[in-house]
């Protein structure tokens, strides 16, 4: 089936953006077609307006229709373990839940997307778990947003979270030049994220090119610090099973703390090391879920009368 000319509509992969079950009744779709000679078959099968894959920018409007979701921006260089981190969080929730009473898993519009990044980490007989494939820089519907909904048993309104899995190349370009064309996705994320995870890759910071990795990380930390505007941020050391030099660790930490004094800090790994990987991963996840968007405070209304019944508004004249 052909694709729709409406840039926001992804028929035939998902349902019509205008909500038409019978596509021929959609003015945009039909406007580009000669009228069909016989009435179209209306299939019993109804496509939903999402595919289950990672969401794109256009799909976000669908998730944000009820209330603005919490956007978690995972910021870090290429190959730093960002996708692996998200995949591990997903598998952990599947196994243990979130451990938080008011954040119980209540669904996802991108289950296929979560499965795509995490299936490599699952253990199948005969196939040891491996890492997810690299998230490459690509156009179109990138960055991929992975959606999860949580609910409290005491509240009717759920909380939506969207985790942005963007390629490290974007952040590297954005760190050097905020307005670079190749880093436009990173700029978008820095404008829209509610929580930042700044990923420091212990493998790169202990490898042969550790000097270059440290300089690149400093640039990135400074850029995040400039764009933060008081939003919560965590420094997440990935691959904590790999040892790094104390001086290097201290240099990287102070590069972050100097520009973001309120930063939280976590170390995670998917390898069995000195600590149980699940515990540290879970601490990070609970930190993410406990952070709240700052409330908007409205100025106190000013009283316009001494009569307590007509304190506000100038109605009593
Ligand atoms: N030793 C170790 N290596 C890891 C760990 N997590 C990820 N990696 C490695 O990091 C590579 C890149 O991971 P990926 O999640 O694709 O990075 P991304 O480009 O930041 O999304 C993987 O192929 C693994 O080799 C970890 O906890 N320990
Ligand atoms: Mg990736």
C-alpha cells in the first residue's frame, strides 16, 4: 500500500492520523486518488495509531495528549552504553517491578521498541546474552523514544515517561557547537528533557584514547551545564566493572560538579562485578522515577474588598 502525503501520518504502518478507519474517507488520502470504482472493503482489522516500535517526534503528540510525559534524556558519547542502560532498566522492571508503590508498571506504547533494544540482553538457551546493536545517526523518525506508563493504586491519573535513545554522534557534535546541524536532535532533547542522565563511559576513560575521551566528556559536561536550567541531572558511570585511574575519575567528576553542583551520581554495569548489577541499576531507576517536575507557583491573588464573601474580583460594588 502507498504511503500518505500527510507528513504526520504513517499509514500503512500505523492507523490514519486523522482517525479514519476507512482510508478512502480521509480527505488527505482521497484527495490524491481517483475515486475508487467500487466501494472499498472495510476490513474488520483496525490499525491502532501506534506501531509498538520506538516512537518518533510525530508520535509524541499522541502520548502527550493526556498530560505532558516526563522526558528522560540519556546524554553521552557514542558506544558509552546508553542503549544497554535503557535495555537493562526495561528488563529489570519486567523482573522486579519498580519497587515504588506509586510507580507501578501500567503499559507502554513502544513495547516492540523496548524488546528490540533489550532482546540481545536476554538469555536464550545456546545464545549467551550480547549487547544491543549500535544506535546509529539516522534521519526521519529518530531519535527513538521508548515509552512507559506507571500508575499508583491510589490515583486515577497515570504518569507517562519517555526515554530518549539518541545516537552519541549527535551529542558529540552538539558539545562542540550548540547549533550544529548534525547535533539538532541533541539540541531538541536538551530543550525538552525533564531529567538528564549524563553517561561517563569507564571503558573509554581507561582505554588508550582516554585523554581524548576525557576532553570530549568535559566539553559535553559543560554544554549540559549551560543548558540545564535547574533540571535534575545524574552522572552515570557505565561499565563500572572496568577499573579506571583515580585521578581520571576525579577529573571527570569535578568537570561535572563544577558546572552542575547538584548532580546525583550512580555507577552501573551489566556485568557481575563486586556488587550485584541489579542493585545499582535499580537505585538509578528509582531516582529517575522519584524526581518531579518543579511546580509552577502562581502569584497570590490580591484581595479587592474587606468583605470575606467578596474578597476576590471586583464584583461587590
Ligand atoms: N564491560 C562492559 N561493557 C559494556 C557494558 N554496557 C555496555 N558495554 C559495552 O558498550 C558497548 C556499547 O553499548 P551501547 O549500549 O550500544 O552504547 P551506546 O552507543 O551509548 O548506545 C557494547 O557493545 C558493550 O561492548 C557494561 O556494563 N560493561
Ligand atoms: Mg545506542
